[in-house]
C-alpha cells in the first residue's frame, strides 16, 4: 500500500477508535506522529474533509499565507467507516492472492 494511503488509513483508524471517547487528542494523528510534513498532513486533512470521510476540522491559509488548522471536534463519518471496511477487505484479498501466488509458484 502506498505511503499516502497508509497515512490516510492510520488517520481514519484512529478516529474510528476514538468514537468510544467524548474527546479526541488530535496529536495522535498529527504530522509529527505520522512523520510527514505539516503541509502534507494538512492536505490529507483537506482531502478527507472534501471526500466526506471526516468532519469537524478546517484547513485554510490566512492573509499572511500561513497554513491554519481549526479542530472543531474532528470525527469520522459513515463514509469514512465504509472506507475502512472496504480497505480492510481489499487488504485481506491482496494478502490471500499474494499467498496463493507464492503457493502455486
């Protein structure tokens, strides 16, 4: 799986686990934790919001061109949960196909 999608999966998985708690510490999925640039992380957040996978966060540039992130209670959406489910199924199918290929030779 591509590194971009690994990060996206980690973000969504952490938000899915956070559904059991009243608050979520965004530092669990920030750029430092994921070992990526702040700009790349912000773009991931922006894409996830635009795709409807998460809500409660806003990424924008202020008048000084500074990248700003407002966390208004970030959370995963139903569409984000569906992505996790489909991704898990695809991973299992890929592993099974790879195992079968090795077995058959």
